[in-house]
């Protein structure tokens, strides 16, 4: 019989698999957006939207203590998205 620690670790592993798939999906969409913006000569950076989505998505986290870490993680993911966009634009 699995211990609680083993069960919790297995649960985290399953969540991490989902996160990896969602991360890849998100970045594929980021790539589509940057290519659309590039082709249509639209502004690349929309810092107002970045702030808006951090605020909106942070409200989805009910636990106040965890929300702070979510905000930091989400802000970093947006920063990584910008780096990814820059890398794509360098190839153009």
C-alpha cells in the first residue's frame, strides 16, 4: 500500500504532466500571435494586457497565501513568453 507521501508525490507528478502540456499549448499560441502581429505590422508588446491577465487570473486563486506565489509565477511566465517572442522575431 502506498504511503501518503507517495500518493501526494504521484498527484504532483500528474499535475506536472498537465502543466507541461498546457505550457506547451500556451507557447504554441504565443508563437501564432507573434507571427500574426509581425505579418500585420501590429505592436508586439501590450503591457496593459499583461497586467490585466495577471490580475484577472490571480483572482482565480482563492487562497490568499498561494495567490502571491501564483502572481510571481505567472509574471515570470509572461516574461518568458516575451523572451520566446523575441527569439521568434530574431529569426525573421
